[in-house]
């Protein structure tokens, strides 16, 4: 193959033999461009229509009652897009840099770059706020259509040929197994389906030495829209580029120049997108680790092989790689396609095999996924293999395989079905598609390959398009049926229900930000990110970027969390609520209704006198000591527990607690009981973050503690009021062996002491508080000394100044944001800048300078040359 043989088809007409530069040649090229654009649009429409038809046939949202928003789609992506709506309409508390609504104040730019930079996400603002779930569906649907159109264009650059046949293959790619099962329910990942062919076009420009600036901008767009899948797509395109160079007859020096151009475009694009990469990378490094959620990438070979059959759905993780019946048949026909040179067939088949194997070997799997295996779905790069399957299929189809090759592919398809039909991922839908769909496609391709006249060829392509649409829709329908969340138990249909609307209205009426926080709380549960979905300024926050400082600092004050610290829960005890400035909490008020409970609370910025951060008699290192030190007053009595009955309950060797054993039945004799003495009328709280048990305190109700270290940390809970005699009992029914109830798990809160301290903090706290998008400022009583404590956690990125002085890093004040005031101060102000943003913007500036240099070099050179000649 010569260098010219890898020139993209768009650089020359598909048909005609007129001399370059002639009017006929230009007209033919224009017609070819129009046909290519129309074919790309057709691919987009077929793919979107087929996906929607499959969901509609099953009655999946938005076409019926079957829920679509489950798991992370419900708990992360819909709330994040709703928050984007608030940002677009100016109703959010915060901006792109910081989010005051979640986690009692968290950085937001990394969340934005990770979850919301798909260009179609901005369409969210065109709908009403309560249609967030619909807008997220459209993000995935439109991205899928764009992926089909882009792949149609790229296949033409990979090898010239019929744009209509390219469009049909591109449809299978856009609605591939990864896209249906994972991509379309993770809207930001869906952009990977666009990035792969778009970066392929950029690589083609590098091959032909054209459009360096546009190529660099395309790389930047891919990485900005979703850096995670763009990284995988970049690796995939690099492999394809290397293969194309090895298959060409170009000399090694020319190959080096091509690789240099591609590298230059890629590096410049990465520099332009540097804020995305650096902010997200630093945020990930500073986030709470979740190593316990990593899933193995090992997969049984035959199970893996079965995943190329359209409609397969694995029960356990396996690469979802199918790309349609048409693509599968053509890939299987490629070994018999004698019109394609042997080394080209070997090259493409070898690339498919090596890529497939690299997904299930841990070192190479880590390379695909950014250096570490993710928690959750382990095969997030599967769309790359789907794309390679479609490319290899096009290499076969572009050379128009003979009937013998097609029949050979059909034979291999039959063998594949025989080998895998009884494996779990292969269901009745997949078998129907493989057998019936494979037979239909084989017949139509054989007819098309026999050199039919134009009307018959058009009819054959039309029937082939109908078969692609039908088989694609049927695959989507089958997966929707098998993946219906209602099969696994009750499932809420939509994120915004009557209860959610009532909660949203109640929070909006009560909103007093930044004078105080209105917390959605835990009583009206909708998602793991309720504050972004229904409003308020609460603790619920589920993100990959919960910082170590937020997770550990708030946990140390009694806050609970799940997902190893990446899902924070709202504060439930009154001391922590006071420390966080919570003045109102959302609570249920009957069926499908919510109301607000108000409480006295200090302002968001308060002042602690020097030396007030003491344990006040509470056991050192206990949550009671930390809360009292943060509050600056004694409000708890921490009694010793005494084992009084039931199984086990013996003290540990170091005296730190009592050993518990799993209950063996339901009877009263399975409860381990303890006794303590507290001041009558105080409120007893239990804090045992690692405890997995049912607890009953005094005459209070039974309560479940769901501790499961290090994944789940149980929150502090109130048990009951201490009776008039001061005697308080605690009964524990342990859910598993090997647990220890801390010796100082019980704390008795004096409500009057807390009320008095809250009143003192209000009197000595900020006179006024102003919260901007990523700033907070407060006017303090004149000459305030000690430490100004801001009711948020203390992650990196904050800089604070006192009385307009130089900006300095704040301190962690028992996990909260503290600003030392020195000899006396009247004002304090803090600004949050996401770590990595400044370096990222510097990278963007360098990339922009590189683009400017490339654009300015030719005219400057021409002027210098002209001046020398003159």
C-alpha cells in the first residue's frame, strides 16, 4: 500500500475518473461530500430511533413506567444535571468552582469536569427543572447519534466505499453492548463513543499532513467533554494509527514524521484541556480511597467470546463489546476475504485479539483505565473494542466480499453459537439475533455482492438498513427486559415524585442562606445527592471526589458515610448540627408531603476564644471530646458502660470496649445488655461507627446501626431520654461476630448546656455573613480574638485573609475550617480555588500559544521571504 492509498476518501471523490482540478471533478467531489453528510445524518437517525424503539417496546422511561434512573444514574447523574440547571438559571448556592449545597460545602469543578462537560449536558437548561431525568436521557441519546455520524465519516477515511454501508456499520457501533448497558446510563461516558472516531479523523489528518490546528482543537474537545473515556479512545486510535502505518509501504522516515504530527496535535490538545486533566487528577489524588470496591478483570474465555453476540447481558462483569449482527458477520468473514491482502487481514485480526486480551490482564487493564482499576464496572474501555470490530468489518465490506467469504463468516457464526449458546450471557434474544439476524444479513450481502443493477442494489441496501434497525432495536429491547430493575425488587419510577416536589417547595420557602443552613436531612430520602436535586444546603453528597479532609474530618465529629467515605450522610445529632450552622431540617409530614423543623443555630462563621478547644473531661480521642472541643464548651457526660447480661460482653484486653458475638436467634436472651448512669433528663446518644447491630436504649425504639469498616461508618444516633433515676440501659443484638462496642460509646447530652452555648456563639459570632459562588466573608464583633470557625470542612484550596491582609492557608479546627485571628480582627474572608486549576490554565495558555504559532508561521514566513527577495 502506498502513501496515497491511505489518503482519506473525503479527499477524493468516491466515483468518477475526471482529471483533478476539472469542473467535473469538483462537482463529483461536492456530490460525494453531500452523500457522505446525508449518510452520516442517516446513521445518527437510525441509531437514535433504534435505541428509542427498543426502550419504547419495553415501556422504559421516558416511554413507559419501567424505571431507567437506578444506581448511579439516579443517585449522581440526574442530581448533578439538576444542579447544572440551577447554575444556568442562577438559583444554585455556589458556582462552577464550589458547591455550598452538598457535603456542607465541597469543591465542584472536578465534579463538573467529570460529570457535566458532555456538550449535550448544557441542553438541560432548556427543560423545566423537574425534567432532569428526561434531559439526561437526551444527553445519552444525542451523543449516541453523534457517535454514529462521526463513525460514518471516519470509516470513509479508513477506506473509501459506499457511505450508506458505512452508516449501517456505524449504527451498530453507536448502539454497541457497552453503550446500551453502561454508556447510555452514564451520560458522560457516552462521549467516548464520539471520541474514538473523532480522534480517528484527527489521526487521519496527521497521515495526510492536513488541519493541524483543527486536529488539536478536536483532541481538546474530546478530552474536555470526558477526559476518562477520551484517554481510552486515544490509546485505541494510537493502535489503529500504528497498524495503518505498518500496513502502508511508506518509508520509516515518513512514518516518523506522521507520528510526530499526531503526537504534536495530541500534546497541544492535552495542553488546551489541561484544566480538566489536572483539576480532576489532583481531586482524585486528594479524594477518599475506595480500594475495597475494585472488581477483578478476569473473565472466562468462552464467556468473553460470547459477548460479541448482539443482545448478550452478563450476570457478572464481562466486556460488553457486541456491535451489531452486520459487523459481527463481516468480522467473521474477514479471514476468508481474499480481496483484502493477507497481511492486512492478519493485522486487523491481530489487533482485535491483542486488544481483547489486554482488557483481562491486570497490568494492561490498568493502562487502559489510567493506571488503576476502578471501583465498580471493570471494563469501561469496552467501547474501543466495539469500534475496532466495526473498523475491521468495514475493511472487509469496503472490498465487497465474495459470496464464498460471506458464507464462511456465516459458518463461523454458527460455530460461535454452538460454543456459547448455553453460557449465561447468551439469552433468547441474543440467540434469535445471531441465528435469524445472521441469516438475513448473509442473504442480503450475498445478493448485494452479486453485482445487481442499481434499483436492485438500492433495494438490497434498504432491506439491509431495515434489518440493522430491527436487530438493533430488538437487542435494546431484550436488554431492557432482562435488565429491568423491577425484577430485583421495588423500584422508584422517577427521581422527582410528589414527595420530592413537596420537599423542594418546603426547602425553597424556608431558604435562609447564608444566614443559616436548611438541610434536606435523611428523613425524606430521594437520592444520595438530595441537596442538588431538591434544594437546601445539606450533608448528603455522593461523588468520586469527596476529599480525605471532608470524609475524615466530619466522621471525627460523628457524621456517617458509605462507599468508603465517598457518600457522606447528613448530620443527625444536635451538636453537629449546631457546629454546621443548621437552622432547619426537612422532615416527612404525611404521605407524599414534607415539612420543615426549625432550631436555634449559630451563624456560619463563629469565633472560638484562645484555648477553648479542650475535651472538657470527655475521654481523649472520643467523638465527645472532639465535639466539645469544636463547640468550646462542656455539653456531654460520658459514663462508663457496665455489662449486665446477655451473651459475651467481656472487656477487651486493653479495656477499650466489650466483645460482641453474633446473635443466634430472635429471643430476648440474644441481646447483650449494658448499664450506665447519666444526669436525669439528658439525651443519650450512641456513637459506634463500626457497629453492625440492632440497638435499643432505655425505653426508646430499636435502631439499626449499619457499620461495616472501612466501607460504612455508622452515624451517631439518639437512643432515648435518661429517666428520672439516672439509670440508663443499652441492649445490643449483634449482626456478626468479631465486633467491639467501645467502652465510651454512650454520651449523655445536656440540652440546656447546648442551648446556652449556641446562644453564646450567636452573640459572639459573625454580625453578617456573605457567601459568594466560591467565597465566604464575615463581619465579626470588633476586636475578635482566637479563631474564626467556618461551618464547612477544611479541604485543600482555601485561602483566607483577616482584615484585608495577606491571604494565608486556614487551619483545620477539629475538622472544620479555622482562621486564626491574631491580636484582634473585625473581618475575615476566604476564597476557594480548586487545586490544579492555576497550573491547568497555564497549560491552556501554552497550548494556545502553540496554536497561534502554527497559524502565524506561514504568513510570517511568506513576508520574510518576500522581503528578502525585494
